[in-house]
C-alpha cells in the first residue's frame, strides 16, 4: 500500500492550531478540577470535624484525583503532539 500524501504546511498549521485550542481547554479543565478537589478535601475535613462518616466523600475525592491524573496525562500528550507539529513546520 502506498504512503499517503504528505500534509501541507497549511494542514499542519491548522492541526497545530487545533491542538493549541485543546491545550488551553485542558489547562482550564485541570485548574477547575484542582479547585473541585480542594473543595472536596475541605468538605471531608469539615465532616470529620463533626464526626460525620466520610466514606462517600473520600471515594469521590479519589475519583477526582484519578480524573485529574488522566487529564494531566492527556495534556502531556497534547504537548507532545504540538512539539511534533512544530518540528514538522520547522523542517519546511
């Protein structure tokens, strides 16, 4: 099977623009996720202070931590893709 036609500079630039947009969204989502986790951790402390069971709240905080880790991993992939696209543009 023959190799597909190479991307044009315009196509690469458009893809890079898309990835830059995704990076901004990822950064926004990560900041919001960190704020949600911080609020959840504060809630857990308040519940503990009143002697209220915290099991569900702690499970939710763990889920938030896992989600944040995935968002941060995904952000890293976006950065790698941007680096790759930038290098292709520099090559000409």
